[in-house]
């Protein structure tokens, strides 16, 4: 599956626009990650546990996006937008949302 943030694919002909597709993932961060993340905020450095969770959420969202596009008969997704949000009363959950347009491109023979 070809994925692009641009509305077109250079050198490829889009033959059909199949519709908007979306993938979402909401993951909770456990208390230990919250504590270690807070410590990292105080002393500086990267919060590896959070980065790992965000990467996992992004992967899940992209898998859902591609599954939805395949169900429509797409072989590419263009105009992809990726958003991250912190949700929950104490910001204890992360949401990754990915959207784009499912398209069919002409296959090179």
C-alpha cells in the first residue's frame, strides 16, 4: 500500500478516488510510565516509554487506515493527516488519528 501526505503521487496516475479512510488508536499510559515520564521532565532527556507507546499507537492507527482502504479496493492512500491528542481527565490516555483518501492508482505493466 502506497501512503503519502501529498494529494498526488509523482509519476503515478490516480484512476479512482474511493473515499476518506480513518484509523485510530487510543492507548492508556500506566502509572509507572507516568512516574518515569515526570522524572524525565524534571531532569531532562527523552521519555522512551512514552515514545514507544506513541509509536505503537501510530502503527495501530496506520494498520486500521490501510485495512479500511483495502476494503474499498484501494492500492494507495493520499493526503494523509496524522494527529496526536492527549485525552482523559489527567491526560492519562493518548489518541493517534490518521486519515486520508483511499485511491486506486494505475499499475505499471
